[in-house]
């Protein structure tokens, strides 16, 4: 019998294909996780105090844990990945996750997990990536026993937690011979950095241990890490010199050691061994000597930080060879000579140049104006002189410019040129252009993006000019310590975004205009600033510990002190409800302290001293729970000093020079007729909110805000 033959059509090919799929599906049924693995995951879930909705999600997806949110399984049904970052998880991490024998990657980062890190996870025989960063884990990191066999862990990220105690010693790292990435930054680890990271593992490429409390020296053994590309151990308490062995790690691309106590001279013969460096950050240490010429051989270098050291001498001209430089930060050293030693025209990628507080002299080099990508330029605190070149107007991307504390001249010409820098949002020119006339030219009409303007301590003559009223985006205006005369212009209220006004230490006259008290940004407690977070391209405080980058970090301030203002304090002052600091001291103001001041519930600093004020101190001022600095000395005030609340914390010097005042802290005690009735705060000091407010304001108000008010006058 002849076999039957069917024509092999397109349709029959499809039927054959689906038949094969059916056979495969019957031969290999869909795998699912085991009951043991499911139990381990459910145990983890049960130990959470808040699961962020995870339980509902898992229940909704059925009994097979391979289908659960954040869980991935391999072909054999074994759980290989648990990825639950940013899920709002709270509670402890159960050791049961260590029972997942096939688990390769565990990511629990960016949650609120607490307790310790189970040793079962670190010592797992399968996990290659363990990330528990950005949680609230605490306690010591447990050591791995010396008998532990080699572990497969390649990435360990425990950064941004609350770990304390000594960092795991050599025993732990000897068994992690596959480790590639170690990140333990932003904890409170103590002790010395282990010297044997690479004694077993030749693969280690990233070591990040910054923001801890490590002591001792930089271990020479790091030089044995032949694959090391990133070393970040800044913001610790390391001391000593850079070990020569460190420079044997020739593949290093990122060397960051800022804010330690390291010292010594930079060895040019050693530095050139790190020819792959892209970032070199040695800022905030005690390095001395010259910047070596050999630094010019680091042709891949993009970021160079040597700030806050004791470096001296002239800039090496070889720096011009680092043609990939994007950031140069030499601030707060003893460098000298002329900036023209460097040919900036060979640095086309340069975006930031910061030489604050050095001893550079001469003029601004013309080659600097060829850096068309420059966004931040700080030349302040040097001995530079002359007029600004018109070519600076070519820097169209410039957003931050500080020329303060130099000997520049012709401020009118400078402003005419700088208005061509249309992206400029921060302009700091204080302590320069001394003794000149404040430009009154109405043709200064650029600066449409300017948000911060500081012309303080220039001894400028003239009046507050009208062109400032055109700076529609202005948020901070500092004209203090000049010789300005005339009245406070009513148009200041038109600056709708202004929240920081300091025109103190001038010779302004007349009364406080009520228009000034209509400033929108100071009136509503709900009003927020609309700041670009990049507005301060560079930190504006002198010290490395207080580096506010955006004006929102500054308090809302009105400072009219040390002028010749007359008249009474307008009652409309109570409208400025978001003010944190009000200073009207050293004027000729008269009349009473308006009761409306009690509406300024956010005030932390209030200074009415050295005026001609009369009458009583409003008793209701003791309801300003955040008030931490108060001064009404040298007036003609009388009656009892309020007591209770913050008034129990003020020293008697705050009331000196008012012989008619009486109170328990003064020599002049109040009689029965003048004793004010006890306030709620005086009779019930256990009120929790008030106690918290007092404590908060004592720390925040006197500390942070005082630093702002003092240092903001020296914005450089």
C-alpha cells in the first residue's frame, strides 16, 4: 500500500509549528517556586512593620511567588532576584532571605528598614549583588569567621545607613575574593581602613568609604588593587601623607580624598603614574608646596579639586595641557602670581573656575574669555585689578560670577558689559570698585535672569538706583556697608520675588516706607520661592562645612540697621509674617514697638536696639516661640520686661540702656503694681510644643541663622 501524500502547504507548516509548541509545553510544564522559597519570602514579609502594599500585591498575583512583584525566578523556578527598592518598607530584614539558595541579586535600597544586616546575607553562597543602601540599618557589621569558604559576592552596597563600630577587619575581606564594588559611605564606621582589600580579590574596582569616622593612614595595600578605578574615602579623619604604593594603582580614574587631615607635598613623579585620572579631589586637607608641573601630563583629567589646603607658588603653565578639564577649584590656598600663567584657550570644556581667597595679582587673563562653556567663575579674594574686558560678555553660559575683594575699577562699565551675559543669575561684586559712584544709568536694562546681587562693602556713593527695580527675578539684594543716601525707594515692593534685603550700614534717611512692608515674599507664610536649584553654581560660604548652594537655604531677612531712618515703626510691619530676621537697630526711630510685631510668629532674630523707642515692650512678644536673639538695648523703654517663653532665655544685656525698664533679671525690680500677670508659658512650662519650639530655635536660630546673617554680608 502506498503511503498517503499531502501537499506541504503554508497552512500545514503553521499546523506543524503549533503542534511542536504543544509538545514542548507538555514536556516542560511551567515551573514555579518551591514551598520553601515561598515560605522564606513570606517570613520576610511578616517581619515588616509596614510593607508598602506589598502583601496585597503578592496575594493578588496568586500562590506562585515567581509572579510576585519584585521577585524574579530562573528557568528552574528558583528565585534569582528580589528587587524591592523604593517600596516604603519598614521593619527588620529577616535572615530567612538567606535561605533562597539560588538568589543572585537582592535590592532593598531606599526604604526605611531598621535593625542589623543579617550575616546570612553577607555570607550567602549565591548572592552576587547585595544592595541595602539608604535605609536605617544600625549596629556593627558582623565579621565573617575565618573558616568561611570563598564567597561569590561581587557588589556590596551598605551606604547611607546608621552602621557604627569598627569596620570589618581583614578576615571578612579575605573570603570575598570576587568583590568588585564596595560602598559603605555615609555611616559612622570607626577604626582603620583595612590594608588587605586586594590581598585575595584582584577584581576590586570601586571602594567608597566617604563620610565615616575612619582614622589612621591611607593603607598602602590599596596599591595592590590592580583593577581599582574608583577610590572615595573623603570626609573622614585620615592623616599622614599619600603612600607611594597608592600610585601603583595605575588604572585609577576617580581619586577622592577630601576633608581629611592629610598632609605633605604632592609628588609629581608619583602623580604621573595615574595617567587615567579623570577626577582628582584632595580638597580640605593640609597639603602644601607647589602644584607639580607633571599634573599637565594627566590628559584625561576633567575635575581638579585642591581647595582648602596650603598650596603655594604660581600655577604651573603645564595645566594648559589638561585639555579635558571641566572643573578647577583652587580656593583657599596661598597661590600667587598671575592667572595668565595658564593658557585657558586650550581648555574649551572648562565650566567652573574657582580661585577664591588666594594671592593672585595682575589682570584677568584674556584667554579666559575664550572658555565659551564657562558657567561659574569666582575670582574673589585676590589682588586682581583693572577694568573688566568687554570680552567677558562673550560668556553666554555664565550663571555665577564673583569679583569681590579685589581692586577692580569702573563699576558702571562693568555692569554695562555684564548685562550681555544674559544667563547670569548670581553677581557678587562686594569689596571692590571702592569709593565709586553707584551707577544711576537707566540704560542698565539687562540682567533679566539675575536672582542674587551683592554690592556690599564698596563705599559706593549716591542713591539706591532705579535700574534695580527692573530686575524682575531678583530674590536677594545686598547693598550693605556703602555710603548710600536718600530714602528707601517705594518701588522695592515691585520686586515680587525679593525675600532677602540687606541695606544696612549706609546713610539712608526718611521714614520706613509702608510700600516696603508690602513685599509679597515676606508677607505670606505659604509663599514659596521659585528658585532654580542651580542658582548658586558654587558654594557661597567661606568654610567647607557651610556650603549653601541655593538661596532657599537663606532665611527671609529684612535688615535696615545702621542708617539714619526716622519716624515710627509702621504697624504694617506685622504683615511680614514669613520673616525670620528683622533688624532696625542703630537708627533714629521713635514711638512705641507696634503690637503687630507679635504677628511675626516665625521670627528668630529681632533687633530694635539703639533707637529712641518709648513705651512698654509688648507682653505678647513672649508668644514668639522661635525667637532666639532679641535686643532692645539703648532706647527709652519702660515698664516690666515680659517673662515666660523665650524671654526666660535672654540675657539682661539685651535690655541695657533703658533705665525705666524693670524685671527680675535687672537691678531695677518691678513693684506689685507693675508686675504683669503670669502667662501660660510661665505657669505651665511642660507644654510640649512650646518646649520643642524653644529647644529648636535655640539651636537653629542662634546657630544656623546667625551664621547666615554674618556670612551673607561677605558673599564672595
